[in-house]
C-alpha cells in the first residue's frame, strides 16, 4: 500500500508534506515525492528510496506553494525508481494514487495513440494523462476529473492538482481509504488519521465511491452517482506521539514494550476490572450462530488459528479458519445462520476486506476485530470490536496481535456464557487471568537478556524451525513469520506432532529449533518431539515453564531452556508471543536488517 497526503494551506506546504509522508512511511518506502501548485505552475520533487532521500532532494532544490500533494510508495507496477515515483505529472495535472488501476494497459494504449507521452512503468500515470486528455478536449477541470473517474477500474485513493485551478484539490476514493481534515483556514487529505494528527482532529471519511472538491475553506462531497452528499465531521483523537519512537531505537521495540498498557486497555474495555464481568460494547447473539468462519492474513490469521482452539474447546462452537487470499476463491458453502469473523490491524487489507464483502453477500453475520477505528472493515462490519493497541507503525505486527488475542478470548467467553457452557465461576476465573495479563507481559519483558542470548544462536542460521502443539502451534507459526519478515532468515512454524511425517529429515546442526511447551495438555507430547529433534543431532531451545523445566531435567533432555511464567489455556498463546517478538527483533539487530521497514514489505497490503 502507499501513503497519500495533501494540504490546501495558507502558508508554504512543501516541508509539511514531507513531514506528513514521514508519518506515512510505514505504508511503503520504495520512493516518495511531492508536488505543489503556485502561480499556475506545477512544481515536483521526487526521490527513489526512503523519505530521507526526498528530504535531501528537497533541501537541495526546494519547491514553493501553499497547495500541494505528497506520496510514499510501495511498488506494484514498475520498479522503485525516481521515474516511477509519484506524483505523476503532465503539463496540466499532478497525481498521487494508492491502489491499482486494473484497466491501465487498455487506457494507456488509447492515450498513446492520441499522442500522450508516458515516461513511467506505473499504472498511475494513466490517471494523469486521462485527466489531461479531457482537459485538452475542453472539459472544465471538475468535469475532466469526474469523467476520468468513470474510466478507471480497480482500486484508488487519488489526490489531484490541476494547473488552472489554484486553491483546489480533487480527491476520490474507491477501495483505498481517504480522509479529509479541517484546520484553521486550511484543509487536508490523508490516507489515515495518523498523518493528519498534528494538524487537526476534525476529520471526514470519504465513503466508497465518493469524490470531493477541496478548497482551503471547505470540502464538497459527491457520491458515486454524482449526487452532492454531506459526510459527517468526526473528532478523532490520535496522540501524535504515536508516530515517534519515544526514546526506543525502533518502533517495533517501542510497540513490544507498549503491550502491557495496550493489552490492559483492550481487556478493560471488554471486562470490568472491578466486577470482573464482561461488558462488551455490542450484544452478539451467539445462540443464533451455528458456525464461525474466521478469516485474516499474516499475523492476524494466526490469531484466528488460536481462537479456533478457544471457541471449540470452551464455547463448543465449530470454527473454520482460513487465510483471506484462499478463502475468497474456494467458494466455501457457508452455513445459513453462520458468522464470519475478520481480524485486521489496519482494517484495510484488501484480501480480508474482499473476503468480508463476500461473506456479507452470503448472509453471514460479519464481526470484525480491528485496530484502526473508521477503517474500511470497521465501517463495513455488522459488529466491530476494537483492539486498543494504538497506532502500530512497525511493519511487524506485535502489540496489535496480543490485543487481537485478548479480544478473541473475551468474545469466546461471551459466547460460552451465552451458550450456557461456561459457569459464572469459570468465566470469572478466565476473566481474572485476562485482567492479569499486563502484569504477566511486563514480567516477561524484563527478561529480554534471555531472548538476546537465543538470538545469538539464530543469527548465523539460514533456516529455523518453530514447533508447538495446540494453541502453541499458531504461536510457532507467528514466531517463524516474525523471524522471516525482519531478519530474512527462512523459518517455518510447524505442528510438533507433524515432524515425524517428513520435516524431521531437515534436522541438523545448522538449523536451530525453537520449541514452545507451556504446561498444558499438549506439553508432554511436545517434549517427546523435542527429544526426537535432539536425538537426531538438532539444536533445540525450549520455551517452557517451571513444570516443563522439571520434566526436561528429570528426563535429562540436553536442551537450552528459556523459562516462562506458568500460564493457562487463554493466556499461554498471548504470553508466548512476546518472547517470539523479541527473539526476532534481537536477531534482526544482530543481522543488521531494517527492523521497522523490512525490504519488500509494507504495513498493510491494500493491493491483491
Ligand atoms: C505481520 O507482522 C505482517 N506485517 C503481516 O503479516 C500482517 O499481519 C498482514 O499483512 C495482515 O495485516 P492486517 O492485520 O492489517 O490485516
């Protein structure tokens, strides 16, 4: 996904656009650029690479103007380069775009025949030349803008400057989010509320298919049918500090250490810390639900994989989980009276969003757990639950994940209580365990030196294996994903019981094996799998607790142990996720990779 920002200001905007892009860099960092309109002239400054390159380019040749747009790119069509960087300009138009114009090749061919000269490999450049072509035909700027939107198929968030319209910004949204902000004599546009936070908290979200004309004083909104519409202004309070590292070396480390607070705020938004009783913001009729289909991507998918165990074991409710990009195309016959639950930190991941739309068409009750209020999924769902993690900037998801699990655990309790399969006493015990999570996480974070030591073992590895059973199996997969995405070591999370069906052939001195074995009903069998690894010369590090340590020492299993606190069915996956995060962080540090902006990645993937 990419990041878009725009300012219709009453003072120069260029540096503020760049500052805004720095708050959007987590959305993509292959290249960046800004464009301003001043006295009928379009000025552009672009650079390949991260924002520091654009800042340097701007410092060496600044551009002027009180009206401008900016963009930070995650490449889809066309390699990361200056020529493919946005804004894309013609003699009359400057465009920044998030999304994909799917029919760009057809449009490009027709425009080239009409004499338009393309310089980039991007799909976005067809937007620039389509509008320019309509202007060349004599249409007014507004009519040229409107007409061009009808030509585009696919997803877009657009911000457009047209040379002959000073003090005006043309914006449109289809499939990619866009929010308008209102300041003191200025208006703003951004991909999310975060980028606008230092400037304003008065925000207006474009609905799907909307387009708008912005002036420094106001915004005029139109729906996809061209009808003038009002969009409510909401006060969204986002702490602008969220986009600073707060003294930590990386956003990821800051967000890992924010987990006690994030999980506390999340749990206490759903469970009263005094009465220890649930207080969900919406009343889900779980007795009307025959089966839950849970769908997500990446780390968020692993939270659904954990929730499957909880819902089936505690709430006795059948659950099917799937990754969104597969669910969308397998034509699953969802049951009438079913519920579809979607998990997303950003609330914008296109695979998950499209799966959600599909579930709605299949008459499923849609429930979403998101970290970004007013995100596309948040606005589309029948029921919304918010993780209270606060903005998560590091590309590797950490605090959002543990907060997702906390929400899912609470939803499971709600379902179990309403379905009459959990007594008040049992429910209270679970609630107490969840309310105590912040303290437990805090204690685990104090032992970071243990994880730094294990990172030394992982550092030279080309491959690594993470093993777990039951609710530890998804955490093994999550640990492997964390290691892959920020240290670039190939890692695989595997069901410990599956090792003997093939993967055990991989075991050798060169591939560290991380084993997750909290004291639960699966532990003894997991420790047997640990022994099978060691018996074949493998190097194993076992994350376990006091009871697990006693078993290992009694059986004299030669393995390195990282001791964890005692846990319960609902707390183990949440607590064991934390050392997995720190392990990947410290390994990445040792390997010198970019922790917050790993290569090829972006924080949320809004392209399919
Ligand atoms: C997690 O560390 C990754 N950055 C990625 O797998 C992420 O979880 C996935 O893209 C889903 O994003 P979402 O939660 O915003 O939908």
